[in-house]
């Protein structure tokens, strides 16, 4: 069976490379590994390195280079509207407080159909109706950050998720250094050297002060202050 191991985001999808399409609801668009059958009968195994949200219009890349484009399937949702933006913001707060996925538009919010949430929203003074439409909820802040480094930018080079992640992990070692030291170790070494230098300078200053104080100063003690090194 063909495997799909890379995601091509919508702006980078080329129509001449699309071999088939597949219609998925929101839950089915957030998968890591599952066997799928596209609309034209093409069977393939989605095999990503991590569960990733596929957006409407994105595509997955097959082993042979062809693409299967994803379409958001209509599903049962609650459409929420209010008579003023402030009330809609309050409703959005209550929805977020329950960690419910939500699609936010200029004058409406959509959430997955749920009888309890439907009554809650109406109790907050909002108009709520049941509709069938594609669901495109907001991504989490951290997930959104990760998606900002789009895998589509690497698609032309044939990189899949695993290759991209390996490259990112490898970059943790500074290539300009050539010695394999990471930043944390370098910072620690620099701080240690700086502290040693400061202590060494302080010791010399102390030795110089003692030297000027007269012959009463013991030579052995002076030798210790003069070097300022503390072993162990």
C-alpha cells in the first residue's frame, strides 16, 4: 500500500500533482497513522511522525510524489450569533473556559453540536442554531506556532516530516562551531570562565593590598592570595 508521510500546505499544492481527493471531518483531519481511501478509490496509509491537523485544501504526499488533496466535510455544528460584539465575546469566553474547539468568524462562532452546550449558549442570551457545514476551528497557540514553520516550504526538496524534524534537531548543534558543543554548555563554560577571571582579579587586588600593608603579612598567606585559585 502507498504511504503518505508528508503534508503539503494549501498554498503549495499544485493541481497537476493531485491524483485524488478525500473528504474528512474535523476529527478525521487530526490523525497520525490510519488507512484511508480517497474519493476516486485510491488506497493509502497516512503515516506521519506525529498527529497533525490537516486543513481544508491541504494535501498529503504519497511515496510516488502524487498528492491527495483534503476537503473539509460538512458536519453538524452549532452556529452562535448575538446582537452585539461584546455579548459574542462573553459567549466565546465561556466556550473557551470549557476547552471546546471553536471556529470564530467576524460575527459568529461555530462549535461541534452538543445538547448541553446548545442550552448553555442560549442561556447566555445568544441565538444558536444547528447547521451542517465544514468545521475549521482555531488551532491552539502552540500548535499554530509550529505550523508557522510550514512543511510546504520544504516540499520541493522532497523532505517529509521525519526529515524536517531531523534537520531541526540537528540544528541544535551550532554548525559554525564545528565542535558539537550546544549553546547551553557554551554558556555554562563562559559563565564559569568569567567567574574564575573575576575571582582571580579580586585575589590579585587583595594580594596587592596585603603587600602594601607591611612586612607583618605572612608570606605563605600572601602566596595564597596572590594566586587566588581554589581547588576542589
